[in-house]
C-alpha cells in the first residue's frame, strides 16, 4: 500500500488547489452565517416593533376610555342642567315677588349657559374620541399585519435553520478534512488573510486580468507564473493568494 506524502512535500499546484477548495467551502459557510445572522435579526426587530405597537395600543385604549368617561360627564352635566331648568321653571309658577322671579330666571340662564358650555366641550371631546378610535383601529390593524409577518418569518427561520444547520455541519467537516491536507504554515497565512478582510477571501481567482479580491490589474508575466502552478503568488496590492481558472483541473 502506497504511503501518503507529507503535506510539506505535496506539489505546489496541489497545495494551491487545496487552498482554493478550502476557500470555496469557507465562503459557503460564511454565507450561511450571514443568512442565519440576518433572519434572527429580522425576527428580533419585528418582535420589538410588535412590543412597541402593543404599548401604543394600551395607551390609546386608555386614552379612549378617558375620553369616553369625559363624554359621559359632559352628557351628565347637560342632563343635570336640563333637570335644574325644569325645576326652576316649575318654581316660577309659585313665586311671591319679583326678587324671587329674577333669582330663578338668573339660575335658569346660568344653567342654559352651562348647557352651552357642556355641549361645546362634548363636541370637542367627541371629535377627539373619534380621532383616537380611528388611530387605535389603525394601530391594531398594523399590529395584526406585523403578527402575521412575524409568524411567517419565524416559520421561514425555523426551516432555514433546520436546513442550514445540516449543511453547515457537512461543510465544516469538509473544511476540516481539507485543512488536514494543508501544512500549518500555509494554513496560518490563509487564516490571517481571511480575518483581514470582511468578505473572508484569502484565495482568489484571476478574472479579466485582475485580482478577484481587490480588482487591481495583474501583469501578464505574473499571470503566466500563476498558470504554471510552480509557486504560491500573492497579489502585490491586497496580499491574497492568486490562482487561475485551471486550478481545479490539477489532479491530486
């Protein structure tokens, strides 16, 4: 049975292929993490929004209750003034002098003014109550929509997490196997470059004569050297390892 060559003795082309394969797997893992990171954030934002809407509804409902009570008080005031007027008008039939007559008329006029004032306040309060109720209905409708959206996002999140957890585990196992094929020195350099950039790209392909990471032009002579797969070449601008589009064709 043939022995496996130590990773340090593996041809440069194979090393580059393994590095590029690892990069592809790690990039897939990165995308899954981004996806898993965005959805929980969306769900959390919706939960916060629903919490805020619930507080707003409670305040509006309390305000509606206060206005309804105030409307009831104004109606009671009108009824009390109307009853007082009836009482004073009945007393007019049995007055004994002008002073009593004038005093009763004065009270009647005061009650009529009280009715006018209460009617005015009643109208103003009724308008405010109508506005508050419309606002309350609008917020309730929005809350209902957000509740529905939250349920949909939670269901979507559960499905994605179920799917991506399995996929991520498979990819991590694949990455671990690839890392065992790469010597420690190269892995350290690979990880260092990956952590340097937000997109996590450490090994990139030359596309349209440019670096696939920073998009700076790669001189023709350097591209020829990259295509020979005889040494590891880094972009002079960003430091990423460069490979050509034939890298995956290398056997081994």
